[in-house]
């Protein structure tokens, strides 16, 4: 690149020197970092743009569009956005989301651990059959279950409650069961046996031996479960119609209705804020995430 | 990562060879009661929320069940006939979904593999880069990102501001679906991480031997990397196929199926039929066709795998 302004006479020499330049390890390293970091910034640009826009003033937001640095830094959008709509603030929406994601994750992970232990360590009639059924549910589109579920839940009068969202999680989730099983299989059986000799029952082995050992797998499962529940849109959309029950996802969608709103700064502010828990977890638990995906193919 | 990957494969063989059979049996003995007790949460949920609903959904598919219409009944194959002969929007939905899947999935996998190869190095900062490339994927399914995408491609949005243009990306039937495809490709993080784990499993000696034989980087890619990665490409392809046909939230928020139903994805149209027009019999029939499509596509990939997936001397 530095040789761009050379004369014709030097071309041949330049060619070879460029070649040896490329052979130079340091040059290649610099080139690598420029390319990978450059493309990385392109990848992150939309998200950075969202964050930046959430701090821009009302006048600036659609006039100083592509800049990542607000001319006038303001927190006004967050204050306005948090007020929400229809007299319901985002305090309510966050509370709803945390209830759904918190309880939902707890249920899904605990149940998955129990079931995984059953499949991984106990020999029983029909084990292979039920395991195959469980794996088959991984491929099942939710659409073939959701309509009858909706009919039954609405007959029970559970529309606008959290039961339809949480109850189906009491059985754990096939992805997590499978992942935790793989993990349990890696634990030496000697430990189980030693505990058994000391008079531990199945329950004791599970809670005292297995559970402490599979903590990394449980953390990975909990992170993914939290993510999926936090971002879940279809289930709340179907079952929660009253704005006071909206999760953050539903609230954002209603808030950002193009026909209704004009306060885009507030929308960007609330959108950015809704990503904060996700990124916070990502920063602190990146190792668990990467391992979870690489080893089991969990999708984030 | 590599340890965890090979752990399941090693564990059984270790217990076979290393220890007497009698001891192995002691901790893995037959116990129906405890077995069913431990899997009972799953079993109950499976019957209540999966198995019975599936049967019900199958039966509903042959009815004209409608929440508002009490005089509903059995209609045989009428729903299926209507889908393919008397519902032009359904055909539009099929077209949009297949176009989306056939564009977004290969592009996403190509990006995932290319970036994984770039990041498969011991250089400094690589874990930081990996995080940057993965970040869009962890938030990609959220409403916040969908809203953001809508504004990025809006009339006054970021893309037009950068290009200095005034193009209605979301309003033009030719470009609207591409905004969704780009959104999908942008989220190549998960397959990238899986590729990265696979790349780390390929022994360095293969490349060293090839280099001695005079193979250049391009040849090494086609002769070593790609063949050895085919099992992982296969896995990623199946996973992406299954999720690609079910995409919902992004289309719901960003385009709502418009313009001219060019982004009316299958799941979106099904939702509209089931929960907006409340034609749940018809929507159930659609759900079963979706299941059939996914099953057939997956089966085709599995069938084709014997021609292109290379297992070599690796253990399964």
C-alpha cells in the first residue's frame, strides 16, 4: 500500500519487494488485524448505531443519522421512554419479563437436570424409546403444538396469565437435557458408586454428587434459557393481551408501532436497554456460551 | 472445547476396557421406578404439551374449527385442497419462505465458515474478535433488533444516509425480502462457533504434509479443510434448515409480510390465520404441511449426505 506512488521504472522491483513484504510476518499480522477488526466494526455498527442514537436529541436523530457520536449527549430519551405508554411504565414490563425469564429458566434448568440424570445414569425399560421421542421433539415446529395448546389454555381461562408460558417448561427442554446428559456421561461412575456404598440413594447421588459436578452445564443451560425466554415473542404475543402483562418484547413492539409513535429517541433508548441484560450476561459468561454452542450446537 | 467434544466418545470405551464389567453394572443397574421417577417431569410435559396437542392438531387439520363459529365440523381434505388451489396468499407464503431459506442459509453458512477460518489462529485478540462477530447473533432474535433493522432500512435510515440515497428498501417488493436475508446472514455466530470447534480438531500435520507436497492454501482448503468439515457442515445445514423455515419475529416486526406478501413467511401467515382470523382448523392444516416440508427437506439432506459427507477414518 505504501508503494502506490512509484514510477514505472521501479515496477518490477516493487513487485518483488511487495512480495517479500507479504512474506514478512509482521506485515501479515497487521493486515490480518486491519481486516478482521475492520469487518468486526461493520458487524457491530448497527448495534453501536442503535446505542448512539438513543443518546441523540430529538432534532438530531434523523439528521445526523450515520454518526456514532451524538452532537448533544442527552439522557432524555431514557427518561421519556421509561414512562412507557397507556399509563404503564417500563418498570411493569421489566418486572413481567423478569418473572417470565426468571421462573421459566429456573423450571427449565432444574427439570432438565433431573431428566438428564434419569436418561444418563439409570437403566430402565423404554429408556431408548423415550430418549428417541425426546430428540424427535427437537425438530418439531412449535406450530403443530401451539394451536391445541391455545384452545385448551383459553378454555381454562388462562389467557392473560403466565401459566401458559411457564407450565410447558416443567418438563425441561430437550436441548438442555441432551447437553446435560453429555456432561453427566463425562463424570466417572466411581463417584456414584462410592456414594452408593456410603448408603446414598438415587436422590442423594443426584443432589450431592451429580448436581455439584454439572454446574458448568447448568450455567450454560440457564444462560440460553434466559436468552430465549427474554427474547421470546410468539408465546407472550398469543397469551398476553393486556398491556399491564406485557413483557419487554411485547411492550417494545407496541411502543415502536410506526403508525402511533414519533418519539424515536425513546424507542431507541428502550430497545438499547432491553439488550442490556443480554450483553451483560454475554460479557460475564462468554466462556460458557462458547462451549455450549461449540459442543452441542445450541443456537443463540 | 475439543475435550468436551470428544468426552462422550471416550467415556464408554474407558469404562469398557478399564474396569471390570461387574462394577460398571453396579451403578447403571436396572431400576424402572427410579428411572421413570427422574424422567417423569419430561414425560408429563411431553404428553400434556406435545403429544396430545400434536394428535389434536392433526385432527383439527381436517376440520373447519373456528373459535367464533360454533357449527364447525369435519371437512376432510378440504383445508389442504384450499391451501394449494384456492389460497394465493398461501402460495405467496411458500414462495417467500423457500426463497428466504435458499438464500439466507447458504450465505449464512458461507460467512460462518469464512470467518471461522479467519479466527482459527493463535494470534492475539482473537477471542475479542470472536465475541464481536458473535454479538449480533445473541441479540438477533429480539424485538429490539428487529425494530432497529426496520429503522436502519427506513426512508430516513442508516443505509440511505450512508449511501446518500432515498430508497424505500422495505416498500419495494424486490428489496424487502433482502433486508430480512441480510439480517439472517448477519447472525452467523452460532454456526461460526461450531465451525471453529471443528477446525480446531483438524490435525496440523495434515496441512504440514500438504505444504511439503507443494499444495497452496486454496488447494489445502478444498482437499483438507472442506472434506474434513463436511460432517459439521451437514450438522449446521440441518439445524439451519429447521430454524430457517420457522422464522417469525423479524418478519412480523420489520415488514409484517408486506409489500405484496413478498415477505409473508410461512410462520407469519400461519399466525395470522390462527390468531388473527381465528381459522384454527385451516392453520392446523398449514402447520402439518410445514412439518412435512421440514421433514422432507431434512430427509433430503440426510439422503444426500452419503454423497458429500466425509467421515473418513474418524470415529463416528
